[in-house]
């Protein structure tokens, strides 16, 4: 899907039933807080001959100006940036529509996906993936399907801009934008029948209580709440390798998805699941994401320290030592969606099958 251009960040709140834009505006402080209601699409002209899909962004919406400040200082581009907020009266459309089917708005749905209207870098099936990989919230499998509408947040600099204005201002800050979108989602979780926060690009779903606990924890430790923005996924490769005629089992891919919101590559580990504590692997992925955010000048051939294997038990021999992981900078990852990744392979004497590295295997399974 398109990356940043017309829209730069996204967030959503899944609703058990639709809410009115008036209720959303009131929650934000209304006109006194600078919230503006617009009818139709303020970003481009509508095509009256195209059957619109209910989740397309051509209905009424609120424009919420960027706040002038954030916790660490002035908000970059506060004079230009807005969050466009609308309510879609249908469940999240996890499929992409059809560019050749004008019935039921499916052609418009395809155009909406292609235009980034579900989030820059978002990909079809991401809600399904978020639910399947919601390790922190097992109840997601029963609660998320109850949603019948969603509230969408898209940040943009296009409203009121001149033709020669750059799509992204010179002082553009993805971290501050994403923080603002998350702040709005936090407010909207207090709406009646709000079920969950959903990050379409990062494939994450969170219920209100644990969402707020995660924010509080990361604020206390002064680090960005990456788990809200980017999921860590585990995908077993046995079925894929068997289909490729490779007689090896036990290999998995563990990766982040969503770092692109911060203009960073995702990180993926190619590992044997029986060799590593997955909590340690999760920590390695998160720590390296923070290193990237801090400016790590990563390059192919780098070696980073990683945790000791899970079977290296104290008292069973020499002291446990960290295992080095070899870095490869990749234009695309092993698993969907397509995006740049930093790939790591443990230097523990095992080498993953070449078929696993050449071909993107299914995201789940």
C-alpha cells in the first residue's frame, strides 16, 4: 500500500455500533477547541459517477488541528497539520475490494485502499492478523468480531495547503504525529460501545484498560509505546518448507510490523523456535527498534549481541553467553506486507534453508 503522502499516520477505534460525529466533536471540545466539521471530502473532488463504499472517506468528518505543544516541547508543523476523523458505519473492510467491480462500492473500496485511506502502509487482512497475533489479549478473538463500525483517524498536511507546498513539512516529526493520533484514540475509547484500539499499519488491537496501562508504563520509563504501534508476530515455516520440498522443520520467522510509521525498517529474526526463549526474542526485536529510532546506522554485515539460547542453563557447563546475530539490510521482508526489514540470523551453527529467505511465506500458519 502507499506510504506517506496525502495521509501520514492512522489509528482506529472499533465500535460495537456507530456514534455520531457530534458526540465525537463534543468529546474533543467542539469549536472552542478548534474542531471543524466539514461535509464531503476536503482533500479532493468527489466523483458522482462512482458508487461509494461506506468506508470510503467521502462523508462528513472532523478536522482536528495539531496541538501547539507536546510533552517534550513545541509540536512540529502545528500550523499545518490536522487529524481528519470520521465514523464508518460498517465493519473494518479487511479485504481490498475489486478495481473491476463497481457493485456495492467495491471499486471505490479498492481506490480507497490504493489511496492510503485506511492508513499509509496499511494492508488488507491486517485486522485478522492483529487478532490472531494478539498475544496480550486472548479475548480479542471473541470481542473484535462484535464491532459493526469504526472511528478512523488520519493525519494530513493537505488541508488548506498550496499547490507547491511539500507533502511533508521540513519539521515533520512522525513520532509526534503518531503520538497525537494515539492521544485522540485514547479519548475516543471513552465513547459508548468502544471495543478496542486498532492500529492498521502495525497490526495491533488493544482493549481500553491494557491500552492505557501500556501508555502509563512507557511514559514512566520515557520510551515510546512501540507495542501499541507495531506488533511482534510469530510465523511457523514448517508448512511452507514442506510445500517447497525442504525436509526441515522447526524454523520460524519472528518480526515487527509497523515500524514504517516512524520511517524505520521493521526487524525480523529467522530462528529455530526450540532454541530460543520467545520472550527474549521479543525483547531483542523491541530493543533493536528503539536503537533504530535512536539513529543506529545499521548496515549489512553488522553483528549484534542477542540472548543466550533457551537450553543454556546455569550449572550445566560453561557460563551462558550472548549469541551474536548477523544483520542483513533487506528491501523486503520474508513475510507480508512488503516493506524494508533488518534481518537477523543467529550465529549458533545453524543456517536457515535458502528457500525460506528467498520467498515470502504466508503470514500465518
